[in-house]
């Protein structure tokens, strides 16, 4: 069988063209996959605050929504309505030693944290049921009041600047919830 040099050259060119098309298709697919992952980032990503208050190790496990130009307290989270204190699953507060929260005893353990915002005073609720989705169908907080372990009232403070993403901080004196233009300090000893 005899081949002409031009035919062999054309076959090599075709192989190169096919390899180049295959590589291009692979790279394009890879870029589309990465773009898909970027778009699937959660709107309220998981977050965690860890720290010590006295001898107690304290952890708050929550999902962190953003303000996104909305009016949060009094509208998105209505006054007088129990809120899951975050997004997605109910927010979890865990202490490894007995503590007092605003002067009330709280045994070591893991609790769902709920908040009831109001204009001048908020209610902080710690509930023994954990792991549940934060809201029931219809938007009501997924909380069984019979399992409330502790309930205290605290005064919110207007923050100096907007806090876009919900955060919890553990300080030597307790915890502070910050979101929108509100700070809610809760004394823990």
C-alpha cells in the first residue's frame, strides 16, 4: 500500500485538530462546572462562633443570612414573632459547663436558640430540642414551647454601622448577635 506524503500530512493535521477540539471541549466543560459551583454557593452559609466565657467553652452553630437591602427587624423578622436566630436549621448554642444566662441557671448542654425581636426588648429562648429545621411550613419557628429550658429578656442596642451578614460573637461577658443595625448582647457567666 502506498501513501502520498500529502495524505500522511493531512492525517496528522486531522489528528491534531481532533486533539485540539477534544482539549477545548474538556476545558470548556471544566469552566462551566466551576461556574455552576460558584452559582450554587448557599445564600446563608454555615457559620460557627467559638470561645470561652469563664471556664465554659461556648459554641454557636448557625447559618448566616445577609441583609441584601431589606429591612430585617420589624419586617422580614416581625416584632413579637419567634425567630430561629439564623437561617436554615435552628441555631445551636452549646456550653460544656453550667452557666448563668442573664442571671438564670443553664445546665451544660446543647440547645436551640430562638429570639423574639421587639422594638425595646427581645426575648432569648433556649430550647432542649436540637437538629430540627428552623421553621415549619408557613414560616413559624420550629419550636416546641414545652421544651423551653430558659427564657430571658434583653435590651437591643443600635449598632454604629450596618452588619450585612448575621454574626454571633462570644465575648468574656457573654454572646452578642449582630445583624442589620442591631446588636443584642446576652450576659453569660
